[in-house]
C-alpha cells in the first residue's frame, strides 16, 4: 500500500489539477490563478489545454483561474444548463427585482362601519365621527345638508402600499472549504483514447 501511494505521488499527468490541503506549491506544479504562460516554454501543456482559459494562442496561453471557484464537469447534467470546457460562470450575489418574484397579490382591508361614532374623530371601531354641533344661537333651524341626495360618492383616493426592503444583494454562495488548486506543468503526457 505504501508503495502504491509513493508511486501515485510521483506519477502525475501533465495538465492534471489537484487540490492540496497546504499552501505550498509542490515542485513541478503551478497554482491555478489564471496566469499567462509562454507557449514556446510550455508547448506540451499548451497542446493539452490550448486557449480554453485565455491567452492569445500564438505566443501565450493561460492556466485556469480557480481562486474562489468551484470546479464542475463540462457538459449538461439532467435538468441543468450546459457548461463548456473553460467556461467561467456564476456570481457571488444577485439583486432580485419584481420580475424575479412569483405572481402574487396582497389583500388590503379597509374597515368602514355604518355606526355613528361616539367621539368627534373616527376610531378603530368606527369610520365616522360623532355629530358635532356646528351652529350657534343665530343659526337655528338652518339646513346644512341636502336630503335630496342621501347617498353620495365621496372623492376616491388611491391607496398606496409602501414598498419595504433595502435591495441588498443576496448571497448565492454555497458553503466552501478552501484548498490550493495546482496544475502539473511536468509529468506524463496523457495518451488519448
């Protein structure tokens, strides 16, 4: 068992990416930080990864940048969107707006009572205040209302519901545990099937 582990530690494929639990970059590896390398100094590695991760393809190519990112397999899983080799996607947080919310409604309840109030101002139990004496000695028997129009439509007003919230973005990040992703810049050239 120890011999097999020792062989695995020595044998690596060129371009292989491993996650190391320590901060040191082993000899023959580079951190996956998106750095640009010269093609002429790394022809074998360039022949494997090309410009999937950047570079101009004539003199330079780039290593994958895995800082703060999670690796996923290329292709399209069932019920998932397709992901191409070298594609970087996702954002750490999103701001939702009205188009993101499901169609819904809110009920507004306006309590109106037919009871005459007992105080001069409306209360929680009554929407109409008590009658207030508005005449004096000189205005007795004055008609201050019109009996011909017993039901009158009052001036309608718009009821505005107050928007609440702060529009702060919500995190889309899943729980993570950071390690040190490195790519082999030397090793066995992988044969193709």
